[in-house]
């Protein structure tokens, strides 16, 4: 269930940074709710998978990107929203995903964000299974290089929240 702050009794915010599953590469079917991600790395976001290296002059990021790797990374997270919250509008807020992100909930595509330097959100309400398991999947693709004059990073590099408000 969601937590309420003393400052805001209308909006409930659940910090959503802990216990994501992650892997690098293009993975067929990873957006599907029943995809098996048990062998993926468990981590917390913010996370930048590119900075983990390896550094290599042959990497497509070149000098401006610190000679770090580029490509595709997948994140997945399972969670439950209590049935008591089924009368609310529930959204997910990303403070930043680098770059060209696609987001799914329970296999339903929510949207694509082609720019990594901006926050964005999606309404989850129509696709949530209240009282049951839900799965968010995020594909982050920074393979188009060079991406900028400086190192951009890769992945969910900022905080994530679930937000519930009254209808």
C-alpha cells in the first residue's frame, strides 16, 4: 500500500527505487508480465549501467562519452497495489531514464520517451491488477552514439515513484 506524508493528505507517494531486476542487451519478450527475470541482477535505482564499463577506445561513445559502453538495458519490477487503492488513480513517475525509453505495465505498452534529460509519468490505472502481482518493464536504449558532447550515462539514472491520487 501507499504511504502518506504529513504535508499532503490527497496525494500518496511510494518511493519505487528498491529491488529492480536488470540485464544488458536486447531481450525478446522482456516486456511481458510472465517473463522469467530470476537470473537478472537485483539492484536499486538510480543506476547507470554504462559507468560500470569496461572502458575501451573502441566503444561507440568515443572520447566525449568516456569510452564507455552503449546499448540496451532492461529493468523489471514486480509489485502489488492493495485492493483498497482501487478507487484511486495510480501513475508511475520517472525522474530520468537515459535514453530512448519504452515502458510497459503487465505487458501493455505505456509509451516511449526519446529524450533522456526529462522527467515523465504514465497512468497505470487502466492496466493494474489490484490485489495481485503487477510488473513494470523498462527498456533503455542509448546505442545511438555519440549522444552528446559529454558522458550521458545509461539506464534509470534518477528516482522512480508510484503516485496515487483520489479520482
